C-alpha cells in the first residue's frame, strides 16, 4: 500500500511538471506575438508622426510626442567646405524635435546656405528651394536668457511683422559667425539697439564673440561643437549683393547621436 502511494505521488508530480512545461511552451508564441505587435504599433506610430503635415494647431502636440520618441541631440551638417557638428539643447524641446525631424526626413539635403554675411551669420534651410511637403507652420518661441547669440550659436529665423509672440520659422536656421568684440564696441552696439547688457553677455561677447542685438529676438536652440573653421570658410566666400554665395554651398544633414 505504501509503495502504491509512492507511485501515485510520483505520477502526480510528473503530471504537474508536464502541465507546467506545457503551459510554459504554449505561452512563448503568444508572448512573442504580443511583443512583436507592440513593436509594430510603436513603429507605425513613429512613421505617422514623421509623415503628418504640421500646422499651428497640431505643431506642439506632434513635436512633443516626436521629441519623446527621438531624443537625439547631435547633427552633422556636411558641405563642400567641410563638416559642422551641432549640438541641440534639450531645454528647447520643440525646436530640437523639429530640427531632428526635418534632418531625418532629409528635408535639408540639397538646400544651400542662401544668406552669408561675413562677421555676422551664415543662414540656410530651404529658402526658395522646392522641398518635400511637411506642412505650413511656425514654432512657438523658446527664448531662454541663458542661450544667447554667442559665436557658434544655432538659432531660427522668424518673421518680424505680425509676430508678437516671436514664433520661429520651421526651416530657416542660422549660425552666428561674429568674432569677439571690444568692450567699447559692445557698449556702442548695446546703445544703438537699446540693450541692457547682462554680465553673461559682456563676458561672452568680449571673449568669444557674437551678435548681442539678436538676443531675446530669436530662439537659440543649439551650438556648434566642431567645425567653426568651416563656418568661417563659408562666411568668407564671395556672394552677390543679397548675400547668396556665387558658388552654391549645398547642405547635407545626418543625425548622429
């Protein structure tokens, strides 16, 4: 009788083991399908955000979501004169997300630096060039006092008329090239443009350079971290009276990290 109990107990345990193993094996395909489905849904969602046409009603929602899904901050701008590496600020999330989105869509590829003014700025981003449709919109201002127009600053152009909120253009960017200023030069510029200089501005513009009269007028959303010598080369090319280079400086962008 005792032996019978042992046999029954062993059989029961084997059955339990088989049932557990069976349940485990049955669950694997379902789990894999669920994971795959979630990945496909996430991929479709990202594609939708990449392709949706933006306007001033949906721009904040779409760029906020896109920025969460695409956290990159470093972009390489390649030209025939060399490469410029820029780092985008996380503190200006809408501008960062917009720039990353357009770079990933290859929106900037084939565009040129269309406004080059030596000792001031080099500007590019698709002006007067047919581009893929991304919608028609402007970006809410993200002007921050700690991000000023120092030499190497990356900022967005904007319309001045009928734009009290200082909303940015979505594609027209510029890099500040101005060399450092003497204190008298800075003070003269401040007086001309009715600017009250802060200690940060005085220190930055007299040691590094920049364009103080643009502060609090445009959103600075990044800076050059490598390739300022290339920016200087671009700024030195021959241009027509409007600042358009005689020989086009074509842009190609790659999001690198």
